[in-house]
């Protein structure tokens, strides 16, 4: 007879035993159980049976006396309550055989003869016989046997991984639910051949940071995957272990400041880069060793990766920037002082490239302008005043001078890394402070506005050349410069003094803004919601400069002049080797538009336009790589992520805790291993378009098919959370002071 709930109920059918006593019910239950398991229970087993069914029987007997006329209701309660303990008792009997009588507990022989063996050590025939006997105990019920297997794996899980248990549970559940449709079982098992793989700690941390998940959201996703037998995420404690590896050894937390040192950041970044790129670096060294490149014997020996010392330089771009608009929280400070948490000043650094002294490039940052490759050095709640910026800059310059080399293992060789920092991640205000120049003067040659077109006076000085070109701010300032030329085209004078001239400028401004809105669907030079800045952002300027003919038509300016500016900005933003002689010639041709006889000879160029047209060649020659690698775009774009981290991923218990969590989150997201693991997928999703032909003419690399402009294009779309809308990069128009 098949062992099911129905058969158990039939054995105790209420109609057959309408009026029974407690003793008869207990006797009947014991007989039923012993008959099913084909064994006799000992005293302990009988007590367990009696205790488990006695309570239910008392309730059942009361129901009989109170509602004898309502047989169906009592029958339902009997079905739900009565035979359930019988099944439990039988299951316990299978798990705890010590409840049977001693004479029946073991089938092995006692006394002289062959000694008994464990079941795992017996022959195949004995295993089969034992399995047959176990099957008979449950009347060969397939469902119970499968559930017994599932339970046994949980008890003996030391031999199984978590995924193995989940996979076995899935298979058993599939078989139980499809015993009458074996074809469906085959289909389900075939579909489940691709097993989900458990993410590593680094991969899981990268997923958490890339999608900006909180701790609780990550746990919720993990539990939902676990419920669906697809546990691919490690526990959060493993995430914490991975986070510790993403942070330098030295981090100082104060009430209003969180910071690390240049030494700690350099050593941690270099170690993580070498750890992540070891195989890639070895391949590069081996390729150069085996190639036919013209190298001296000493140079070849210096790059061998077998017991040699490889000397290399790790190039960084660093700089500081202030940002405002942070939410105010009512948080306590340890000092008890009132802290203004609306303004934050940051100093950060981005690793650019690792190059040997022979010029062999071991590693180059694939996305140096990403905010996720920008590593924080200091976050402090402070206003960006001139004295404050000067003190911070001088302090960090002293730290840079005290840096020393770092030696790291690279297979059988050692790599000796020297740090090299270039302070280029700055805006015009910081540039003027560190060069000690006026905002109206050129920070490179210190020329005054009246001398901006005098080549004899505009002689470059080294202290300004080493700080780069700031390509992002250059795009915005050049666009604003052209915009104001268009506003004042009717007057043909730079300063509107009379009432009529001012009215002409206002009317022309409304007309130009409408033309730009009709041509590009964008509103420029308008106040932003919130009361600060305007709508002219870096991405919008890129879009219009990518189509210079349409821009010139909308502004009613000389087409050649606008095309020249568009080409110069495109060259300064690219990451290929630039032909500086050709670029300098293009800049000289553009200057002619503002000299005597030019179409805009009445316009006064701004310091940024002057720096681009007069000093681009010298600045590019001072940088170790193309100026596009030293753009301040990443540090500017990071400002909105800092606001997001502080709002959604930081504790609100105190100012110190909030700032510490913001700093740590930024440090974790910019870790080289975490960043590089996701940058490839992010770049694949990004829309890319080739550089225009007019820009390719100024690049030395003639393999134009492989050159893709990843920064300067009309429709720059960053994947996932990398939305590089530079909301905080709204600059004051430099030449407003000249009005």
C-alpha cells in the first residue's frame, strides 16, 4: 500500500472508530506506526508517541462530544491534526533509529565472525541491498526518498558548497513536481546547465559602487537572488574586507576635514596598479625584449623581467577645486563649534601613466577624465578664499618634494617607481592664486589685457606653463567669448557706455539666445534654478562646437573664425600626439581676426583665449603626454558625486562621521582595481564618433582609423552612472571685469 496522507487517514477513518477512548486511540496509533515501519518501538519511543498525540486526542475527544452531529467538520480537523504527528513520528523514526528495541536496532552480527563495516566501505552489492531495505521502510515512496536525500545533504553539508546544495535542491524539487512528466524534467535540467557563478569580493564591490547601492539595498538584492537559487553575491562582510584593500594605510579624520598624504596615496595606487596589471606589464616588457626595435644592449637588458630592476615613473595629475550647494544637516561637531557645511574644498589626484625610463609605456589610464579615476587627497568644509588656497597648495608642494621612490615585486623582477605630479586639475581662480597673478592678467606671461595681442610682451614663464591648459574651462570660456562678441556685434565696441548701446546689447542677446534655441534646442547664458550659475555647461559647449558652421550661423559670426576655435579646442581635448608646429600656425591665423584689419578687431580677448592662442605650443611641450590626459574634467564632474555620497551613503550622526564616509566612498570608487574592472564595459556602452578631419590634420599619428574622440564630440553619453554633465563647472565670465 502506498504511504500517503490519504492512506493514513483511511486507517483511522472516523466512521470506523466513531466512539473510541483515549487508550484505544493510543493503541491504534502505535500499532499503525509500528506496522508502517515494520519495527517495534522501545519504551522511549512509545513515550514520545504518547506525548505527541495525547494533546491532540484530548481536543479531538472534546470535539466528538460537543459536535457529534457535525461529522464533516470533525473529519476536517481530524485530517489536519490527527495524522500529522504520525508522519512526524515516522520521519523521526527514520532519523533516530535509537527509538526501536535494541534487539532490532542493528542487523549486524554479534560475537565471532566477520566484523561490520561502515556503509561507505561496503561492496556495491551490499550498498544496493541497504538501499533496497531503506526504500522498503517507506513502501518505496519516491517522494519521501527524494526528500530524505535532500535532508541528508543539509546534515552532511561539509562535503558540499552552498551552490551545490542549491543546485541539488532545485533538481529534487523539479523531479518531485514532475514525477508524471519526465520529459519536462530533462528540459529543466538542460536549461540549468549554465550555473550562476559567485562574484568575487572585488567584482561585488565594483557592482555596489557602480550602481551606487547602499548597504541595505545590496543585502536585499542578495537575499532575493538567494530565494531564486541564484546566490551570486557574497555576504556584506566580504564587501567590507574588499573596501579595506581600497584605502591607503594612512587616513586622518577630523571634525571638518578628511585627508590622506601624498606618500600614502602614491604607494597604495602604485601597489594596486602593479597588482592588477602584472600580466599585462610582463607581456609588454617581453614584447619589447623580443622585438626588432632599435634599442641598445643596455636598454634591452634593463627591461628584462627576470631578476632585473625596472625603473619607471608613475605620472599623476593633481589639483584642487571648491564647490558649493551641499545640503545642510543639523549635526554635532566634536569641538562644539558651528560648522558651515555648504562649501567643500577638495584636492585630488588622477593616475595617468606608468612609463619606464627608456620610454616604454607599461600602463596608461584608459579614461583619465572619469570622476571615478580621480582619487581624493583631502576633503574639507571651507570656503575657497585666496589665502586658504595658497596655504593648501604650499603645504602639498612640500609633501611632493619629500616623496621617495617605491620598489614593488613584478614576477621575478622588481619595479622601482618614482612619482611625478602635475598640478593641472585646477580652474582659473586657483591658477591665478598659485601663480600669484590677477584674474584679468595672463597666468602664463603675466601680460595685462591691453597687451594681450603684443607678441613682444607675451613671453611665457615656466611657473605658468607647468599647470596645463584646463581644456574643459577653455571650452566654456571660449564659447562665452564668442557669445559676447555676437551680443555686441551691432555696436562694434567692447564696452557699451551709452543707453542706446546697452539697449542694443540687450536686444541682441535676446535674439541670439532665441537663434541658438531654434538651431540646437538649448538655452544658453540664462540663470539656473536655485539662484546660482547659468545654463552654459561643458557638455552643451561641446555639442555646439562639434558643428561650427551651424554655430557661426546662429551667432552671425565669421565661419572661419568659429571653425578655427572649434579645431583648436578639439586638438587640446584629444589624447593623441599633437603636431605643435601646425597647431601654433593655426593659433596665429586665428589671432589675425582680432588684430588690426580683422573682422573682430574691436573685441578684447579674455585671459583664457589669450593663453590658448599664444601659449598652447609651449604648454603642450612641457607636459609628458597630450593635454587631454591632464584635463580637469574628472575632478569637476566628481563634485556632484560627492554631494550624492554625502546625502545617500554617509552617516548623519556627526559632521566627522558624515565627511569620513564621503571620503571613504570616494576612495573606494577610485581604487585602480575597482575602476579598471568596470571601465571597459562602460566605454563600450558610450557613444563614440571619429575625430573630425580638421582635427586629424594636427595629430602626428597617421593611423586615423584607430583614433576615436572619446571626450570632444557632439553627443557624449556616458554609460551607467557616469553621467558627465558638469553642473558644477559654471564659470564666471572673465571678461565681464573689462566692461
